C-alpha cells in the first residue's frame, strides 16, 4: 500500500509537468498563429479563437485532474 505522501509527490510532479506543457503551448501559440496564416490561409482571429479554446480546455483539465488532487492530498497528509 502506498502512503499519502508518495501519491502526493507523484501527483505534484504530474502537476509540474502539465503546467510546463501548458506554458510551452502558450508560448508556441505565437509561432503557430503566424504559420497557420501563411500555410492554411486562415485569419488571425480564427487561429486565435481555436488555439485559445484548446488552451482553456487543457488548463481546466490540468486544474481539475492534477492540481486539485495535489492540494487535497497535501491537506490530508497535514
């Protein structure tokens, strides 16, 4: 049986990795926007709306599935 501390450490690292991916995707959005304009011929507003939709969904999933369990486990281990 694993302890609460072990699970909290695991979920904490998952949260750290997910937040890193989230920040990387946010920075990468600038490059994707300019590339999509040239290659696919879509407007900046369309790319921005689609990219922000994906960003918001990933952010919400990270908060619900990684950060919230980490906080709950830390409270339980306290």
